[in-house]
């Protein structure tokens, strides 16, 4: 599994979540919600320090990661985070 985030997406997170250099964002599976790879689960995020990252990337001084315990959610696919200028929001691409 590979993970990537575009610079515009990282800048969006910095602005929207008031992040500072050195902060970390965890992506994880949560029960409930719509969309996603597995029925009944959706992707969530939180500002927290990594414990046992399975995949990680740093962009614009922010550490983005998925813990090893949440890798199952991506079902062997890659995880890309992009910014949509048209909608001024984040787009998750799992393929």
C-alpha cells in the first residue's frame, strides 16, 4: 500500500485544522457512515501522534499516516489525498 498527499491538500488541512509544523493527522476506519471500501465503515481522521504507523507521508511539515491496525480498511489498495479546487474540499482516492 502506498499513500500520497498533494501540496494543495496538505495546505487545505493546515488551514482548516489550524495545524502547525510537526503536527500529525491519522486516517482510520470508523464504523458507520457512507462510502468507503467496506460496507458499514467510513474513513475518519484525527490530530494525534503516531503509535505504530503502517504507512505514512510528510508534506508541508505535517505528518499524515495510517496505523498498522487500520491498513485492512484499504484492502491492499493505494490511498491518495487530493484537493478539489472546484469544490474547495478534500478528495480521497483509494485504488
